[in-house]
C-alpha cells in the first residue's frame, strides 16, 4: 500500500493532550488527601503512578502514530488468540489477582495489568480486518455478522466472569457500532439490540449486587448509607460545585472521603464539584471534539480496514465516556468503569492512548480537509 503521509490530525492530537492534562491534575486533586494516610503515606502517590503510566501511554501513542496501521492485518489473528488466552488466565486462581471482590488483573512485577483493556483493542482490530475482507457479506446475518457476534459474546462472557459488566457492555457496544459502520442491516441490528437488552437485564438479575445497584439507581434514598451511597454522594458533589466550582483542590466530598472511588470511577463528580458546571461541560465538550475528529478520520480513511478500525477505536472511547458520565450523574445504574484519559488507571490509560496512536496514524493517510 503506497499512500502519501500527511501530518496527523492536529485537533484530535491536541484534544487528547488536553483530556490527559485534565486527568493528571484531577487525579492529584482528588487523591492527595486520601493518599496521605496508610498504606500510601504519600500525597503524591497516585499522581506519580498516573504520570508514569501517562509517559508509557504517550510513548506507545507516538510509536503507533508512526507504525502504518495496515500492518495490523497480519497480526489480527494472533492478537485475538493472545487476548482470549489472557482473559482465561486472569480467571485462574493463583494467576489472576483479586481486588475489591473482582479478579481482573495480572501482576507484572510491581505493576498490574488488566487483560480486558487489551482484549477490547484486539477485538476491534480483528473485527475491522474481518469485515474489510468481505464487505459484501455484511448484509447476510449468518456469514457477515454472526462470526463476530460469537467472538464478541465469548469475550464479553469471560469479562463478565471477572466480574466486569461495564467493560463487557462497552465491548459489545463497540462491536455493534462497527457492524453498523460496515453496513449491517438495520433489521438485524434492531433484533440484536432487543436481545442485548434482554441479556443485560438477565446479567443484572442473576447477580444480587448488580440488582441492588439497579434498585438503588431507581430510588437511592431508600438505602442512603448502603447501596445508594455512591449515587447520593456523587450527586451532592456535582451539586455543591455550582456554576464555577469550589476551586481546584477544594472539593469537600472527595477530601473528606465521602465520595467513593474519587480518583477512578467517580472522578467526573470531583470535576463537577471543583470546576463547576462550566468545567464539567468543557470536559464533555472535549469528548465531543474527540468523537467528531475521530469520526472524520473514519469517514475519510483511504480503505475499509482503516475506516472500520478508526470507527471501532472512537466508538470504544465514546461509549465508555457516556457510561461513566451517565453513572456519575445518576442517568445510568452504578457500574465500575473509568473515564477515558481522565481517571486513574494504568492499563486503561496505556491502551486507550495506544488506540489513539493508531487513530492518528490513520489520519495521516485520510483525505485532506
């Protein structure tokens, strides 16, 4: 494939750097008081770790920005096999590491690794490659959609066993949007949506803690010190920020530890409290900017593989951001999922930035403005 390289999409690149900068600042602001106490005893603990992961992620992003994306075609099958191997390995006692009741991590010396984040990107690459090989088959459910739905279902099932409903939903939504971008029948997608909603309801009903979270979402004040604690404190954090916020580092709910998971799942509530309604809206605007520029790259890509790969990367980030903000604003039931680029979390940040690097590389070959 011989195409002329151009500079990567500067607006997309700048948007990612701005989101990453907001994240590093807010991780420190939300965690410095909490980190002063054992077992950390260092107010800079989370800031240092997030900065290290950000450097690793930016390095991966720059490498992928200069690694021609079509080379991933030859690695698609191997990446899929490796992803499934790691998803199985993390469930094996003695290999997978359990934290807060979930077995989602593998230890790599002093660092931990979350295979589900790696698997999301691998499935996007494989699906983009498969759909681009035989694009005419996409309207045929059995030949064009079913193989990718089966693979997605197996991966989502393994992720649910960890358990991690938020990541499983993000993965499923990403693959479905890629099928839509490839030209799948709206009738097939509609039926798939109904089945997916039923499967989601079943997954919630089968796990008592998920059912408690769902009931708390419907009426959080019924159990304010139990299942409704997350939602109520998240809303109080957002509401106390007002229009302009209490000021950077002045968030009372995060500083006095009322808000759970303040530096990870509920960091958007800290943004709303400290930076106010305007600051929260600016963060949402940055995500909208990211989605817009990413979709532009997908639409103007020179080949179907690049187009579908870009669509998958953008969809994954967009869905995850929508779910996280929806949870924090009590628009969706509580599920443990981070805000891309912003929340504390090494594996998520590194693979999100790696995916952005691939997206920026595709933009180098996309049609000019």
